[in-house]
C-alpha cells in the first residue's frame, strides 16, 4: 500500500473498530466496509469514500505513466 493512502486506511480501520457493525454485530471489516449499513457512522462512510478515491487516483497515475512508458518506444 502506498504511504499516501496508508494514513487514511489506518483511520478507516480505527473508525470501523468503534462502529456497531464490528463491535455489536461482530462482522468483519470487509463486510462492514463493503455495504451501506445504517450502523456505520457517517464519519466512517466519509473516510471510506476518501480512501477509495485516494486508491483510485493512484491507479490512474500508475496507468498514465505505464502507458506513457510503453508509447515512448
């Protein structure tokens, strides 16, 4: 994982750890992050969207530079 998104991932895990989805319902982080559940606080939903956008941005930069490299030959 890139360092630029790692802080967001840590905050997201911490937020989900304190949510009812993980604490009360005993669901996995992956289950809680993958669905829109009413037991997930809006702060966690915002962090989830920010984290996904961060990862998406890194993928698009990677694809840009890798395609640029291939086209330069």
